[in-house]
C-alpha cells in the first residue's frame, strides 16, 4: 500500500526563518530598521514560560530585537493595559504578543482590543479579523498562516480544491478557512454540530483539522490522495510511562490513505513561531509604509 508524503514542518519552519533572517539583515542595512517583538507574560504558567522562552530565542536568532516583559500573576488589569499603551507608542516595537491564557482576573478580550492592530502579530484583534475577511492587508493568526504554507509546499496552487476545515475557533478554524478562500478553494467549515462529519471529510481534497479531539479523524474518513494538515496537539502517557504527542488525526491510519500529511509532532507546531517572526517582519515593513517581500 502506498504511503503519504510526510510534510516536514520543521524543515519548512527552518526555511521561513532563514528567509526572515536575510530580510532582517537587508532591512538593517538598507534603512537602519531592526524589527522588534515585545512579548508579555503574566504569571508563571510552566507551558507559557516555555513558549515565551522559545519565542524570545527565535526572535533574537533571526537578528531582531526582543523585549521581554514578565509580570507577576497578581498584576492588575490596568497595569497590563498601561504597559500595552506604552508598547503601542514605542517606535522600537513593531510587534506585541501577550501570551495567553491570562490570569482569571484579567479580561483577555479587553487586552487584545488594547493592542495597536498594526502591532497585533498574533492577529487576534477584531480589526485584523475583519481585514482578513474583507480581503484587506491584515496581520493573520500564526498557526493558520503556517497551515497554508505547509499545504502549498505540496501543491503550490490550491485553486479549485474542496477544502474542509474542522473547527471554527477565532484563532485557528475561522482564519484558516478565510485564507483558503483567498487561495480559491471551495471551503466547508465543520464543527461540533456538523452532521455526518465523516461524509463531509470524505469530500476534502485538502483537510485541516483543528478540533482539539485526540485522533478523531480516522483513516476511513479521508479521500485517497488528500492533503491532511493536523493542527491538534495532545500529550499522552504510553503504557510504558513515556510521553507521546498525537494529533486530531489517527496518523497511522491516515498515512495509508492521504497523499500528504503533517505529522504530530514536527508538522504544524514548528510553523507557529516561524510565522510569528514573519508577522513581526510584515508589521515592521508596514511601519515604513511598504509591504514585506514574500516570506512564505
Ligand atoms: P477550540 O477548542 O477553540 O476549538 C475547537 C473547534 O473544534 C470548535 O469549533 C469545535 O466546535 C470543534 N470541535 C470540537 N469537537 C468536535 C467534534 N467532535 N467534531 C467536530 N468539531 C469539533 O480549539 P483551537 O482552535 O484553539 O485548537 C484546536 C486544536 O489545535 C487543539 O488541539 C489545540 O491544542 C491545537 N493548536 C495547536 C497549535 C499549534 O501550534 N500546533 C496552535 C493552536 C491550537 P464548536 O465550535 O461547535 O464547539
């Protein structure tokens, strides 16, 4: 039985980072501009701490300025909003990322709304969501951008494909669907109330799964030859006591049917931070009134 092409997210992310590094060097030399990313972490959640450290490391590795703000768990909402206001007005800062989740006493929506949309490198601000859905230049959430770059590695022109996205969250499902629409796919968005999900999935030439349900999509659901992008991440403990990561797709089954598939780990995950750096470069160019070169 033939096996699907494995889409190597690590290698693709490395390629994006290399392009970014070259563009950052050029920006510095040609107009004396160094892109800067401010990352704000409130509290000491261990997973968030690791994400932030990785973001800082990769930002510096790409030759950009990194501004790290680690605030105590009990930080008042007004103090966080004041910091964001200060970063909004700081010319050295082109991107602002507030690591989520925030502590319960802070209103996430208010914090996201306070970020200057031109510096909103997570792409969560409703101005950016609106700009994306109306086809205007926007800062687009990082994971969806990564999904589309990975799909285009397999098929550079996605025009006319039947695309099915499972999940309708604001951070993954909806923006990925918008991006696929821009790529001229015929897009179906499925969710927890979708009837006959397996039949809907069987229509897909391109399937993006962001449901947060461990190995939910079975091999029998997949159209032979389809491109499968698995966004889900679940940490399991094997009977031997080892930790294992799996996705929303039953990989061992799907790999026998799909034409190409992202693994978990090593698929979509590595693309997310690479696309954050990409968005920071895009925001830096726009601060100079120009669009960034192709960084895909
Ligand atoms: P959310 O929980 O916000 O959204 C999940 C979506 O999936 C919802 O729209 C929900 O439908 C739908 N859904 C849930 N169960 C089913 C089901 N049984 N059948 C069909 N649809 C279903 O999750 P996120 O979008 O934030 O994340 C999705 C997954 O991606 C998670 O596993 C998360 O860990 C992972 N992730 C990975 C990232 C990476 O860098 N690799 C980055 C971000 C997320 P409804 O709206 O009806 O409730």
